[in-house]
C-alpha cells in the first residue's frame, strides 16, 4: 500500500487550521491537484459527511467522492474514498507546535497511487505525489498566514 506523508508548521492555532482544511470547498485553494471540490448536501461536517471533487494527477483527470470516517476537531480528520478510480484514505492530524500548528497529511492508496497508470508507475507517482503534497502544505501555511480572517 503506497503511502505519502508530509508535515508543515503553520503559524495559526489548531482550531483555525482544522476549520479551514476540514471544509471541502477549501481543498482546491491549497491542493494543486484538485480542480474543484465541495461538500455533498447540507448540514454540519462530521462522520458520514461526503465530499466530491475532481483531481488532475500526472496529466490524468479523475472524479472522486469521499466520506468522513473520523472527525475529532481540532486534532484529526480522516476521509476515505467511496467512489472513483482510486481507493485512498486521507488523514489530517494537527498538534500544537512552535506557537502554531503542525499539520500532517497522510495519503494511503489501497490500490496503488499509480492505479490509473499501472502498477509499474507506483514508485514514480508516489515520489511525485510526495513533492506535490509537501508543496501544497507549504502553500496552505502561507495562505493561512496571509489571510488571517479565514
């Protein structure tokens, strides 16, 4: 099972970071592979809430739907794919650090990150995705500092 895990320290309190990253409509703000994202239905965010979106990875576009399986503000949120070409779980873990928040994003791909490209592509896609996740987290950290009212 390929895994990508990256962390960044954000100069904002854990609750503020959690509030931002847990909203599906914000994913496309900081994740360069996501071209659109939204919550499915109305209501408060929590276990069972679904989100859907479109991603472009290594030049290939795919639609996805995830369901929140763990929701523990401001410490942890886990979403698992329930529809789409790839099987994956995304975990956000937050902890106080250096006067701000250490945000760790982990992606577990059950079918392999290269699933839509073939198993031989997994190591290449995994490395590329690791760089992308790291860059996305750095973008998120900068964006949250520059937009304190978010």
